[in-house]
C-alpha cells in the first residue's frame, strides 16, 4: 500500500516560498505523492501545484478534492491539462461533490440530483482530458467543444464517493475513489467491495479501481490530548450529512474516533489493517500542532510506504 501525506498550504497568509520549501522537505523525506485539499475559501490548489511542482521535481500531486459545482467541465479540463503539462504529467485529479451548505449557501448553485450532475460532468470532462471533443447536452451540465492544448498524458481522475450510487459512478467511470472520515469496517464492508463490484459490472478489472483513504493521524504518547485536538479541529464534519453517515456506520461518536492515534506500533498496525481490507493508498492528515510530533508521524508513515 502506498502511504502519503497531505501537503498543507497556509490558507491565511499564502507564502509560495514556504509552500515550496515544505514540499521539498517531503520530497527529501522520500514521499512519492502528496495530496492537497481544496476548501471553498482557501488558495486555489491547482495554481499552487503548478507553481510548486515546477520547482520541486520527482514528487506526484493529488487534489482531494476539487468540487465540481464551482466550475464548468471545460474550464477544469483547461486548468488541469495546463497544470499537468507544466509539472510533467505528475497530477492526479481528485474530484467530488461539495456539500449543500456550500453549493447553495455560498455559491447559489442547486445541490439537486447530485448523481446525475456527476454523470453529466464526467461526460464532458473525461473526453476533454483525453484530448477528445466533448459533445453532451445534459439537464444540469452541457459541454461542447475541444481543447487546443495537447498533452502527452491525461491526469488520472478519482471521484470522492461514499454512498452506493456515487461509488457505482466512480467504479464504472474513474480510476477510483478518495474517502475522508471513513473508518476501517466501512472501508472493508462497503467502500472497497462496492467500488470494485461497480468496476466489474462495467467490464473492468476489479483491481483497476483504487481506494484512497484519508484520515487524521498522529504518532504520539499523549493519546488523550491528541484525540481531544482531533475532536476540536474536525468537529465540523460531524455536521455534514455525508461524513456523518460514515461516522455512524462505523459506530464512531464523532470525528475524534476516526483519527489514528498512538505510538509507532499502534499506528502502524491500524494502517496495515486498512491495507488488508483493500485500501490501496493511505493519506495521513497531520493535525498535531507540535512540530516534534508531526516529524515523528511523518517518519513512521515513510517507513510504511510500500
């Protein structure tokens, strides 16, 4: 199983020099890929990847995830293809639906028919990324045209999916899924088998689709303090229906229960368990504010990267 980390970009005071320096450190530590989150009120992830990726070679990038409701498929294809060409084909495009509170509350975009919107979005996006013409008129998303920008390789597309209908779309049409706040039993019994069955039903090999699991992680001796910090930092996810459903399915009382916390042996065992359940890539979000704990966590994660 591949193991990586989230590359955090300072949201309040963006310093591209610090972002590049942090990325270079992760590369020097031996990580093969970093994932970058995209919140609706933070710096544009693809722009920062394009700049930093030009400066720091030999490391891959994933987005986790870019919301599809905030830009048209042609615009996203244009941006992603440009960035992927700039950084030499090292981009993995993780996409997803945002949440109703964001799309309707912040953007004024309806959240209705999310599965249909996803299908229509991919109808336009996937041909464009592959250098083909898109010609699809949907009820929610219409895409017609082609890009003049040629690229030697298209970025792989993952779609963040938790429910069975969205996992079906991801399994049939994309390279896999990226999960968040999803525990081991749910990954074993729901995410991995549903995704793979969707691929098989579409005539694809089951192992052609990958599950990327993102979870908070901290290698520390002060487990209680770390769990309390995780509860504070990630409290918002207990109020978002899609993540709340995953926490409830697992039997967790809240986001703190989803965090992987403990000494090296404990954390290593829990990540190894995910691999045994069919997770192909684990991505740790380092949430502890102590630099020594963060360094200790990164050191362990690197030893687990197969």
